[in-house]
C-alpha cells in the first residue's frame, strides 16, 4: 500500500530522523519527561523480598524480551518489603531495557516493579505508546551510546535522543495507525511461525519414522524390547550405541583447553557452533601448532561422529571430507563408528530422531552430571538394518528433508521480510515520512461510507 507524504518538510539535523514535517518540533526526550532508573532490593535472591501473593510483579529482562507490547505476565512477585525497595509502576507505564536486551521498550499491563536494568518516564507529556513506537522502530539509537560494538544506554543517552514531535491529537493518529497495521503484520508473522513449527515437526517425524520403522510399510514387525522404541522391522537389529563404536574420546576438560589459549590461526577448534547447525565451514577458533602437539588425541577425521554433551545436548554431526585439520572442544565427544555394521550418518539420524532426543534429555535431567556423559550415550538403543538398506533410507531421508528445508527457508524468509516491513513502517510513521492524519481503519471507513449512503 502506498502512503501519502506530508506537504512540506524541513531538515531535522538528526541522522535517524532525516527530514520531518515542517510543523513538527525536534525535541530531546528529556524535555518531554524526566528519565529515571529502576531499583532492586539487595541481595536480590533473598526470599524475604518475594511473595507469591504480592501486589507487584517482579520484572526481569527475560520477561520483557518475551513480551510484544505489554508486560502481562511475570513468574515472580515481590513482597511488600521487596516492592518498597524497588520502583513501582502502575498499568500503562512505559519503560525501556538498558541491560541484557538493550533498547527493548515495554508497557506494563499490570502492576510491576522494575530494577536498575530499566529506565522509565514518569512525567511523559506525549502519548506513551508513541514513544514506545519510537523505540520499537530501532532507528532512534543510531549513533548513540556506542562502546565498541555493544549498545550502551543510560538515563543520559536516552534523555538525549531527539524525536519528532507534534500535537498529541496527531501523535494519537499515528499510534492508532500503527496499532492497526502492525497487528495485521503480526498476524501474518504468527501464521508463518506456526507453519515453521509444523514443518520442523514434519522434518523430525520423517527422520524418526525412517530410522525406526524403515521405508516398507508392509514389512513384518517385531517388538524391539525397548518400550519407547516400540516395534521395529523384523529383520532389523537392535543394540546399545556403545556396541557400534570402535573408539570414543571426550573433549579436553579443565584447564587443558580454554578460550584464553585460542589464536587467530593454526589448528581449528570444533565445537557446538559447528555441530548444532551441522556446518563445519563456520567458526574461527584456533590453537597453535605447538599446543596441538599435546592434543592430537582430540583430532577429528572424516567420518567421526561428534555429539554435543553440554549446554545444547544431544546434537550430532558427522565430520565431512575436506575440512581443516582440527580438534574437538570440551563440549563434544567424538566417536569412531564400526562402519562394517552401521554408517555414521545412519547413527546420526537415529540419535537425532525424536524418540532418541527425548530419552537423552530425560537421562541428562536425571544425571548427577551437568549434561550428557559417555555412559548415558553408550546405553542408547539403536535399531538398524543392513548397510544396503541404511543407504536406501538415508537417500530417502535426504530427499524428503530437502523438500521440507526448502519450504522452511521460504517461510523463514517471509518472517524476516515481514519483520523488516513492520520495523520500516513504524520508523516511517514516527518520523513523519507518511501522513496518516486522515487515515481511518478500514472497518471505520466502511461504516462511514454506509452511514453517508443511508443519509
């Protein structure tokens, strides 16, 4: 949709604003409201500051990150003492994160307290929803509060931001326009995200079914002897993962390999940044040749199976041919598979199947160690057919997954484009690049037309 511009503009002398409508003022936020910082009771983990039945919610950065416009839920509530040592905000109060997810605006949808990772605007002379959209447009921070590559905001930098401003009735028009238009875009984004979720589930189901039931729907089945695995084709074998392994090596622990030892070149260090996306072309961690001499047992070779055992656990990759020489980091375990019995890529697909992932997660949660360990992995049952049938299954998985991945890519691109459009529309409206003074919501406009016809 093409929007109309204002009749006349003037230079705002601000990079992010550009030219603004000639009747607008350019004003620093601190002249529209004082900017104050939140506060925290100390120490924040003291139980006396919390009460499940407390009047005020305790707002964390994570709660704001998970919110769209309004803060409507938070898992913790402060006691009367706790809230007295924080900053209390009533519903419809605008506040802004200056730590963690920096620059994220939010409006309270309930009574809430904010800590010193937020600033708020107690005397705002313009509609708070308009200032919310100024921050949501993401351009107001351009050139502000930079320290290296990290955005750094505080009461002074926020107060020093210049925005375009006009009479409140016109700002309310802009807010109403953006509420309506962003709601439509958000609905489209949500539909695409639901599609992405369904496609990921389908992708997982394709892999899980192929490596546990095979490709022949008419094949005779038998009980696998493993409750969660259920029936498998009658001619398949089932054994624990440890019996399919020739050799296993856990990544270096303790002080033998730390990030302080990394260099800009030398021998690559492979970790979860390669294994989780299954992409060995990315990453820039290295150790020196001298350091490598004492760590050759951790060297990876084509065909090795790498499993992540800390943090994001249970992700698996097979080392491809043609990679740079490298070693594993402490978050990985490498396995040499008995390729006369089972192919590394088939084992990879089996471990990545939905049922196996669930079992690994449950086992890790019940473990006394932080994450997976080789004993847990070794006990994982793997069902497998002959090598020839494994090859056939892997080819079918590859063909089916490529189709799903293509659709996933299209859906994710659609989300990205919609998000860009949303941000661009907000920025255009709050900087006066489009004139919405005569805008009416389509349903309102239709009602007005109908009323006129009846008259």
